[in-house]
C-alpha cells in the first residue's frame, strides 16, 4: 500500500483518531459507572425521583 509523500500525516491522523476514540470510550465507561454509583448512593439514602411534568406520584 503506497500512501505517497503524505504517509506520515495519514498514519499520524489515524493514530490520533484511534487514541481520541479510545479515550472517549474509556471516559464514557468510567463516567457511566460513577453516575451509577452516585445514583445508588442517593437511593440508599432514601432520595426519590421527582415525577415528570404532568405525572403524579401514584403513576410512577
């Protein structure tokens, strides 16, 4: 595969893209787990979710 005179730029671009994509994926997984732990902590303390607009407490 001949990428021509811009091979270094092309390979570096793909490498940076892969690094950014992997970083974002890892951050989303970490943050999702953190949010889940925070929500479980709130629920353990007895916090309840507010009803959406138009809903009553009994329809949840």
